[in-house]
C-alpha cells in the first residue's frame, strides 16, 4: 500500500463530482486533507488472504483478474504506448521550433519595420524633413516626384539621393 502524490490524485480524480483543484487540499469543509492510499497487486493479494467472507472473496478474485488484464493490456500495447510517447515528443519539439521561428520573425519585424505612413502636426517640420530624406536615401534605381509645386528646397532634398539613382520631376507650368 502506498500514498498517492498530489499529481497522481489530480490525474485520477473525477472532473465533475469533486471540488475544484484549488479547493482539493485547502482544508475547507468537504475537501480531502491528505492524499488517498492505493494498493499494489501484492497488497490486494495479501488483503484477500486476510479478509474472509463470500463478498470479500468475490471482490478479491475480481480485482486480481483486473490486475491480470491490465498487465496483459500494457504488455500487448507497449509498442503503441512507445509510439505515442515518441509522437508527443516530436510534436513538442516541432512546437518549440515553430515558436522560436515565429519569435525570430516577429522580433525582426519589430526591429526593422518602419511605418511608411506618418502624420505630422504643425511645427513638426524637422520630422517630415527627416522622413522624406530617409525615404529618398533608400531609393536604389529611380525617384519619380509628381508635385504641383517644386522649389529649391525640394531640389535640395532630392540632391541627398544615392549616386546612380535617376530623378524625374513632373509638375505643371504656372501661368500668370
């Protein structure tokens, strides 16, 4: 006979007919204060030799048959249990690997993603200038600007482009 651990009790206790897990060992009224005891196969056999009576004898024979069937079931399905354990282990490894990959992707996006759209309020001229300068410097082949008003300031900003990048400016002629 041996006493079950808390983890073992939680695995075998009824989900519907008992208190919630938080109340199980809390000492509250109706809760179990100590883990229960369980018999081994040899303990059942020893108990069967001590207890007398027709009901005790039938129960001991029934329990011994259950243990025998349980041993057979475990022996016959050992390979299946091993395969299930292997599959669970592989699934956990894949899950961990996938989580690590997602973390890397999200971290990369977080570190490198820069919003292409910004809102500027009155007085935030430098922020707008800084953004357009960084966008122009990222261009690799060509910049096309379509604007109704291009002045020297705009051309000075476009001058910050990388070498080898073509610039085309489309505007309309102003009429007096």
